[in-house]
């Protein structure tokens, strides 16, 4: 086996480098990522829009009608939305009804704050800053 070349000495870092701490909890970002994945498909986003506009639980057959997709594909999309917590289900006989769960939508409203350096992080988070600190 050929000998490995010697490792280079680590490069010195400039002052202030490598000291950055994320200003918000990673859990928020992870939860937001899961929701973004769930709504990152046009069919699923359309389904959520339909549920929001209906303001009542919709039968799976009502959700199938507008799409040119097979029933298993519709069920797949609804399962992803359910697992992400964006829809709730209830069974009435053999039919399953879906309704929008608005609770996770509050997390999506925070999405813009991920890209705003002036947004204050929750108290107790390492590296927390406010708009005043940026001045």
C-alpha cells in the first residue's frame, strides 16, 4: 500500500472567524424544513389550498376530482401532508375526510425570519442578537 502524503498544517484563521453561532434553535429550522418538503409539490399545495377554501373537512373523493392522478397517487400526497401535521383525518364509515390543521402554519409564517439578520433570536440561545446589535 502506498504511503499517505503528510498532512498539511492547519491554516491560521482570520480574527473573528469560526466563532459564529446560529442565532435560532436548530429545531425550528428542522421543523420548517419538514413543512417545506411537504408543501414543495404543486399537487400538495393545491390540496392545502382546497382545504383552506372549503372551510370544512373534504372527503377524499372531493380532493381527487380536480386532479388527473390515480387514487393511489392522491393517497400518497395526502399521507405526506398528514405525516407533516398539515392535515387531520376523520373516518365516517368507509370514507376518510381531510381538514386543514392550521397550527403548523404559524411555523411557516416564521420562515422569512430565517433570512432576516435583524430578527431577534429566542432568549438563551447562543449568539442571540437584535437589530440594535447590528448597528
